[in-house]
C-alpha cells in the first residue's frame, strides 16, 4: 500500500513535468522555426532577383522576325529642347586642379577609383550595416506627400504631354502579369494623363495580347518587334570561351548564366533599346514590368517633373548585386576611363560606387560596391543613354564580350554609367512611388499609399542587400534631400 502511494506520487510528478515541459518545448520549437524564417533559409539567390525571369524559357523559344508598324504618336507634345552636355575642359590647368579623379597631366587617377573616402579598417561590416539600416529606416519612415517643388503639373483640359512613353519588354505568355501592372499604373497615374504605351518583344505579339492590352488603357498603344541586330548575340562572341565562362558562372551560382536569351535581354536594356527606330521619337520612358505592384496615387505628371526639374533618371530601390555575375565589369570600365577620362562627370556619384563597408565581399569580387538602381522600375531620359559618354562606354563594354562571357545585368550597367557620367543632382529618388517587385519594396510613409510603410524585404537577412543609405549619404544633392 505504502509502495503504491510512492508510485502514485512519482506518476503525478511525471504528469506535472509533462504538463509544464510540453508547452515549453512547443514554444521553443516555434521560436526556432520562426528564427529560421527570419534568418533567411530558402531565400532566392540574389543573382536571381533580376526582373522578367519567370517563364523565360518558354518565351525565347522560337525567335521570329515579324516586323510590325507602329501607330502614330500624339503630335501635341511639349518640346524639351536639345540635350545639354558639357564636359569639363581638362586642358585648362585650373579646372584640372579641381578634379581629384584626374592627374596633373589630365590622365586618370586610378588611385582615386580604388579608395572609398570613408573606409575604416576598424569598423566591422555588421556595425556598418546596423547604422545604415537605422539611417534607412529613419529616412523612409519620415511622413511625406508630393515633391516640394512649385512646378508640379496637374491634368487639365487641352493638356500637352511631355515627350514620353510607358515602356515594357514583355512576352505573350506574360499577358496576365502585364495586365495587372498596367491596371495599377493606369489607376494610380496614367488614366489622369493618357501617356502612350509601348510594348516590345523579340517575336510578334499575339492577337489576344494586343486586344487585351489595348482594352486596358484609353491611351495609344504601340507594339514593337525588336530588330534582330539590337537583340541577338553579336557574331564576334567566341563560342568556346563563352561556354567555358558559362560553366564557371554556373559553378558560382550565377542564375540564368546558360540562357542566351537572358544575356540578350540584359544587353538590350543596357545599351540598345533606346536605339529602336520607334523609340527615337521619345525622350522619356517609364519602364513597367509584368507582375509589379504600384501602391500610391500619383496626381502630378512625373515626366514633366523630370523635365521641369532637370532630372535625367528616376529610381525607387537601391540594391547591391551578386558580384559573381560582374567580376570584370568594373575593370573593363576602368580601361575605358583610362582612354577617355574627360567623360567623367565632376559631380558623379563616385563614392556611392566605391563604398566598401557594408558588404566588403562585393568589392573583393567585383572591384566596386555593386550598388545599383533596381532598373525594373525606372523613369528616365533616353538622351542620357544616347549621349556620347554613355554610348561610347557601352560600345567598349559590348566589344569586350562581357554581356556573354559574364552575365552583366542592365541594372549595374545603368548604375555605373549614371554614377560616372551623370551629374548626381539629376538623379531622382521617386520615394513617393510605392513599388513592389518580388521580393523588394519601396513603401513611403504617406497617406497616398496602400502598403506597409518602411517594409523593404520579407526576410531580415536580405536587408543587408539594401544600399539606399549609401545613396542618401553619397548620392543625394541638397535639393534631393529636401525634395519631400
Ligand atoms: C507597314 O507599313 C508599310 C508601309 O507603310 C505597309 O506597306 C505595310 O503593309 C505595313 N505593315 C503592317 C503589318 O501593317
Ligand atoms: C522627343 O524627343 C526625341 C529625343 O530627344 C526628339 O528626337 C524628338 O524630336 C522629340 N519630339 C518633340 C516633339 O519634341
Ligand atoms: C541641368 O543640370 C545640369 C547638370 O547639373 C546643368 O549643367 C544644367 O545647366 C541644368 N539645366 C538647367 C536648365 O537647369
Ligand atoms: C582588375 O584589375 C585589378 C588591377 O589591375 C587586378 O588586380 C584584378 O585582378 C582585376 N580583376 C579581374 C577580375 O580581372
């Protein structure tokens, strides 16, 4: 009897222990798995973040060559005048003395481009990230409304459009994705202004595509088949060398390294799209990708904003790149600069490109920060790309074969071109255009927007790919800082 009581007590103890321990264990498991979500297991490789990826395979099968004619463009548009490009007179010693990136004899000062001004050996990348992350959070959470300029243009009767088009490279199979993006751009912006749309494809658009897209807007719509010479791989690319490099890139986890059409697309958006005959008539474009989201009401004309405030490029997300896809891009650029130092803009965003503290491994592999404007959204002036500096540099890049021997994306190419050859005061952060392209978001703290303010990416461990803080510190002019 006594024995049975003892056994009973032990039994009670076990039950009590179980009652207390099981929920504790459960709690622990929940914590561990939640931790996993946040520390970035199952995160897509960053090299794979570039837009227009899904279904690329289907799209580029069966490349045809069926030219289509453009419809007429509206003739009632405002003339923006001739592009102004002034290079510093580097033969003048006084001017030269003020340019730290050139030597006294006018040649390139390579040392300038190998050193980030705020480099600090004693500061850990982790700490820099924490500071930058805080800076970004404070910045993006500041309540904003529209840009604080006195020349915003509102829709009105007999409104004259700027010289601009909405622009999209899209496959027939992406119809639903582009309709979804169009619907938002129309609702938030374009139904108020009626800018024309231009759709580009390397094969002809299907009847269904054209009918449905036309029905999604009251604006004019143009369907363009990209001329082969602006799209296809140049004939000088060495097949053996290309294959060798593709194998190397695949081994380094560079997504789509073996997909020729993907390289074609990157080269096209880097340096040839603005030469499409149909696009010659336009100055500005707004790039719209399938399956993107637009969260904020825009009640002013963004193209006129660019024109009237002397902007040539607008973006809304700043990211580091996967350096293994661009190991030679910076060196190839330095070769060009050695030959043509005069193209460098005295007010370029050099330090933004040279920053090496938040993710030093990027610089170790690629030779520069890899920070870029995420180009699946951009509102820009094609005359910058058509200008002498950018187009000569693009030709140099193209001749090196890097679009095929590596997988240079149009985002890093645009960003280096802008950072070196454009006045940084002409680059605008459209922080009021709330935007999402998987997995990154720009969401301002504004009553005009329907999104979670300040949210950048769903996974904490990917936050360190955000280099927006560097743009705030090294790219923004005073006017830009006070813009909102
Ligand atoms: C394109 O324009 C040319 C010349 O105006 C015309 O001959 C041709 O039929 C047009 N093609 C299409 C597909 O409309
Ligand atoms: C629009 O811009 C393009 C490129 O700068 C230019 O060639 C064209 O003449 C412009 N059109 C008008 C009407 O100003
Ligand atoms: C636009 O900006 C560029 C570069 O800062 C400058 O050279 C030019 O004079 C500006 N143009 C106007 C109209 O303000
Ligand atoms: C780039 O150039 C530097 C300096 O000339 C050199 O040390 C480095 O190996 C080059 N990197 C690549 C990837 O070619």
